[in-house]
C-alpha cells in the first residue's frame, strides 16, 4: 500500500522527467492529468492509500528513458488497462481559466495564515475536543470558492473539508461543471468541529459567537484568494457570512455580495442527501449554471439539461 500523497508526488516527479521528451504528446498530458484527478477523487471519497504493484513503484523511481524508447514506452503505458481507467480521459472545461500565477509573497502569506489557524485556541472548548484544524483545500488562485458552516466528524478526522458523504456529493457537483476540487477552494466558517459533549456521534450547529470568533481566518482566505464567485452552502453558512436568518429556500438562487465578491447561496449537499427529489437537485444545478455563466465558463446543452424531467 502506498500513500496517495506519495504517489501524487511520484507522478509529478515523473512528469518532470518526461516533460521535455513528451512535450508534443497530448496523450501523455491527458493521461497525467487523468491520473492526478483520479487520485484527487479517491482522496475526496476518504481513501488514503491505493494498491500499487512493486513493478510500478520500481518504474516510478527510474530516470527518464532515452529518446529511442519514447514511442514504445508511451504506447506501452497506454495499453496497461490496470494502471488507469482510460474513460477518465475526458476534456475539462478549464481552458478559460488563467494559468496559476501564485506569487511567492502570496504563497508565503497563505502559509503563514494557515500556520496561525492550526494552533488557534480562541475557542478553548473546540480546541480541546478537535482532532484536526480543518483549514481549507484547493487552489489559492481559484476563481470559485465554496464555503460551508463547519467540519463534521469525517472532516475532523482527516483535516480536510467536505470529505464525508456530503463532501462526495459536492465533489460530483464540482466535476459536473467541468472543474475539479483542485481547481476551486473549499473552506468552512469554523475551522474546528463544533464539540458535542456527551454524544458519541452527530453534529451541531455552530453558535453565533463561535462563527464570529473564527470568521477572520475566512476573511483573510478570501482576501488572499480573491475569488470571482463565492458559493455558500446552507443556511448556517449564509447566516455566518451575511448575518441573514432568512430561510435558505428564499435566498438560494439570488445573487448577493460579500466583501465585494458576487455570492451565490444554495442548498448544502447534505440537504440533497436527505431530499433526493429531482426538483431539488435541479435547483442546486440551476444555481451552479448561474455561477458558471458569471465565471464565463462554457456550458453544454447536456449540462443545461441536467436533472430536467424527460
């Protein structure tokens, strides 16, 4: 068993070896992107390890092959069905997004912010009961940012937002737009799971005081990332950001503004897990279509027709 983080690192290192050799090979680049995306998807579903053969690990540690082996090595890689599902080689709608241009100063500022958050004890009751601070995940150059209310048990255990059942659904929603979790940024208002004294399971709503105490970290994340659109998931997150206690049913689908950024309130994925009606899924998808239009993303006819009755 090999850790996904290590495998991802090895894939990227191998990419560096092959970059010059296969620069003209669109198939290689697609295969690499699909591999990394597949690993991200596994991680988002809670997987922490994948099975990798000894032969594959040995190949990953080898230097780049000489030029005379370029063609045969590439063709061989594409014929090994067990190494990657070729159905993953789908075109992503990310061409409209600018290349990452993270400055060293921005990266350093984000790292400094995360370091402060990871040792925060402003809410002693939360700090004492948490397993991990759930800071956020994704691209710090993202144009699209998702904000939820607080980590749950799965997120607290893994230190990453939206990795439980609701997180898996959020990942599918993101992918349906043509993006991936790596293209967006995902965070919560609270960085710690709300404690549940005397309970072995379940979650509770964050208090107004807890959200007010923790939200400065989110403010700094937004100011550094500078997304073009923020999607807020659920009534509690809307309350924490906008101070509005109006029902999410009335607010969803209606553009708001937060710190100068367009904000789209929509249902939390957990709501869709509880209510499987096609009409409710369509409402969330209509909100995402509006987000895609705001970002100038291409929208196919198939995407426009998701969750519409035949």
